């Protein structure tokens, strides 16, 4: 058991460290192409931020436990939409400003997150459903990118394109190695302590995979680049719920416990509606609203413990 615990901690550290470095070098690479902050946050950094969950989910599917990967994806999304926004506000010591264009461009955002719940209502994702998820996520990203490259002031350029590209590849390799051992050790650890592997995926692995976007978003907020932070988190969640789940189903259709949709999925959608309601109230997320988001996440954790004991 101690051996599994040690491997799990080291493997999860590699995933988090690799993702943090990948986020850093992806941002530098994107800056050199003079994309707007909105596009960099929602498209570029978000794509890199989903890699930890993606690698873990794919490895889980290869190990024959796709529910572990799906639980990790949904669990990390709930943490992103609630806990991360709350922690960013707490650490920044101020409310988080939300641009009106983000609210208008994402009016259908919570409804897009409903799609994997509707398609997975029977506890199974087919290849056709996987394609539908990938297409819906891709269309949303395309529209967001088209509106995001709007001529706003680009981030500071960095001309070391080749260096940043290879460092990005190296970071992704570290993530890939860490994700494999995260899945295998987490499964062994779950059996050793008598809990569901899905619970570890949702609450521990899922939380760990949010660390890269947390550090990136917090750094952005401290520089008063709130749009970059908001775009990163929202883009990560959308990609996890549509494109990543779709890829898993397309590669290998899989079944899973329906409570992942009925409970975890419902929490994810409710979290998105709650977050957007706060965004629309004064175009900012206040400290009081951050406390409410934290309380929502804590409730989710208690419910998951209760149903996965």
C-alpha cells in the first residue's frame, strides 16, 4: 500500500509539473503569434490545460476502467467552475472582473455542458455520440476563436518559437508518463483502502489536474489580466466535457455507472449555471460569491463520499 501511495504521489506530481510547464511554454509560443489575451486564454492555454485529464482518461480506458477517466474529467470540471474561481478571488484579495463580451459569447455555455449528460443518460457513450460531442465542442471553440481574435492588445511577444516548441513537447512527455502511473497506482491504492477508484479520480486526481490552470489564472489575475484567467478556466471545462469525452468514445465506446451522470454530471451543470449567474451580477465575482462557490464544491465532495463509500 505504501509503495502504491508513493508511486501515486510521484506520478501525480509529474502530471501537475508537466502541465504547469506546458502551460507556461504554450503561452510563450502563443504570444509570439500575437493572439489576443482572450484567444490565448480560452483557446491556447485551455487546450494545454486539458492534457493532464486527457492523458489520464485515455490511460484509464486502456486499463479497462473508463469510469475512472470520466469521473476525473467531471470532477476536475466541478473544481474548476467553483473551487478554482473561489481560490483565485481569495488569493487575489479582490473580486474577479468579467468582460461583457465573455458573458455574451458564452450565453449557451451551460447548455453545451448538458450535452454529455443527455447523451450519456443510459450509461454508455457510442462512437456516434463521441463524434457529436467533438463537433459541438469544436464549433463552440471555432466561434470563440473567431470572436476572440479581435485586435485587442497582444501579450508581449517572445521570438524563441523553436525553443518553446520543444520545451512544450518535453513537458507533454512528462505528463504522459505521469498519467500512466497515476491511473495504475490510484487503482491499486483504491483497492487497498477499500474505496471506489472513481472517488479517487473525482476528488484527488481531478483536483490535482486543476493545479496548472490555477497557477496560470492566479498569475494572470495578479497582473490584472482577468480575461485571460476566466478564458483559461472556461475553455478547459468545455473541452473536457465535450472534446475529451468525445475522443474517448470515438476511440473505444464505453459504459460507466449512471450515477456519474446523474450526480457528478448534474453538479457540473449546476456549477456552470451558478457561476454564470454570479458573472452577470455586476460583471464580477465578489468575495461573497466566491464563498458560495466554495460551499457548492464542499457539498459536492460530501455527496460523492456518501454515494461512493
